[in-house]
């Protein structure tokens, strides 16, 4: 029904609008004039106010408050001109698409704002900035971060505190009950396409509870990879030991697995071999590079200048290594050979047993090598024969320039 301001009667402080027939529609609509406000007030719930054109409230730079009441006490809409704020009061909801639908924004309580959608909440912008002074909580089963760009997406966890601490990434298992051995604390999986474009887990890191006893808690961290048939098996396991501060490490999977150490391997307590096991020096029987030494070595302090490829003995007074000489008992027996030169008072590498090559050698293949009695620090394939000389076998020639060095501690003195 359209309304015209055709007739009207003015009551005290009020204007009543009637319809075209001169009758009030349901009940009167009033305009209340106050000292500094005008209130448009329906006399009943059925009263409608319609405008065919624009509606302007207030004056620019002065403003006017605007209030829409709700069927629920104290709810509705308020525009406060003095604050330049349009408010949805209490739990009044801002709906999208339709009334009663699930797409809405509202304050469920003071300080708590909710943004809801029936199926999808989509935010699109070059940059989305979320600032939370305490925490951000996401309750969901799956969180996907996707990018079609090369080397993306990148996840950065950044700490800007000017101190010695750093950022943390935590995986928390809180089952709401007592923990048990083998409970998984967290898993990181690395998944990619195979040749059939099947998504396959090629690697995984798993952290779990090994010992759950209160006061004796111990963990286990397993690094796993797909092994030949796509099956994930552990290749490196760090596990709680049976004593405080003890960590046991297992490397490899299966007796055919190979562990490669590119640099030096240091054992502070020792190396144990299981029954039937062996220590294999997997190098060519004949080294291919000049001055190559492979085998059992020790770091030893030099008691004098030692040239490369000179044999050494232990000084009977200082305990340092010095150049050997088979013509005197004080400079024997040979215990090793220096693959590289060692300066006096410096520590260097001594080959105690193994393979060594020098391209200037010209040994007879298969010939026995002795400590030399004429050249200090040398080796010879002629056994010393002078009176008082000491005969000591130090190795065997595998080729003209390769020696298997394995000095015997049996010495024979020439009478």
C-alpha cells in the first residue's frame, strides 16, 4: 500500500499519517518532536513506512543518531553520529544472501566476534594480515597451503626478539588419557608422484613415546624412507637408552644396507662388531692416486721432523714418534709410516696398518719389505745383515708402487 501525506491531524507533539481513504492503516504512525531529536514511531507492529525516493537523515558535518529497534530487547541497529559508528547491538547479526541463512557476522558476546558461512569462507587479497597478541587457533582436520609457483609455497616461522632464543614448531599429542608406550607424538610426511602419477610417501619423520613411565620418560625419533618397493622403513633411529642421558642410535635397515661417512668417524668409547661381522676397507686393492693411504691410523706427536713416507718408532724417553733406523735398538721397532710430512712438535697422521702408494717406488711384486738399516725412515726389500742390525718385516709389495703396510713386532738382531 502506498502512502501520501494527503490529510493529517496534529496532536500534541505528534503528526499522524492516514492513507488515501482517510483512514488509518491498522494504527497511526507518529513523529515525535523532542528538544533535539525527531523519532519516527509506529503505533503497532503492522505499520509500514515506505519511501519511493532517497531518505536523508541529518546534516553533513553535524550528523544525527539513527536507531532501529528489534523484537528482542536492547538489540537492533544504532548509528552514533558523535562516534561515527554503525553498531549491531548485542547479538544482532549481519546476514548475507538471505535471512536465516548461515552466512553472517555477529558478536556472540562482548569481545567475541564470529564470522560464519554455511559451506565456504573465501578471503582473497594480495596480502592477508592477521594480528593476534596471544594465539591463533584453527580447529580443522586438514589445513592446505597451495601454490602453483616454482619453489612455493614457503612457510616461515620468524622470531624477531633481540635475544638468544629462536622460533619453535611444536607437535602436541594430548589424548585426554594416560600416555602409553609407542604413542605417536607427531609425524612429518614427504609425498610426491611416482611414474604412474600415484601420490606416494617417499620419506617420513616420526616421533613417539618409547617409555611412558612418569619420571622415566623416554622418546624415539625415526627417519624413514621408501625402500625399493614403496614400503616405508626406518634408516635412522634415535632412541632412549637404559640409563640417564644415554641415547641409542640405529643406522640402516637390513644386513645389505651401506652406511657411508664422507669425513672422519670418531668413536669416543670403542667400536664393537657382532659375531660373524667384519670391518671392510672398501678401497681398490691397488690405490690409484699417488700418496694415498687407507687403513688404521692414529694421530701422534712428532719428536722431530718427519718427511712423507718415512717409517717411525716410539722414542724411548719422550714417547713421541721419531724416524726409525734398523741399525740401532733405540730407534726400533717400526710402528707406523707417515703418509704426509709432520713438523717437529706437531701432531700428524701415522698409518699403523693398511695400504699406501708412492709413484717413485719400484718394488718387486710380492716381495717382503724390511725396516732399512742404511737410510733412516726407509724400507728395503733386502734384509739387514750387518752386525747389530735389527731385522723387522714391515710389509709386502702389492705392486711396484703399492705396499700393504703391516709391521711385525718380532725383531731379529744380526749377530
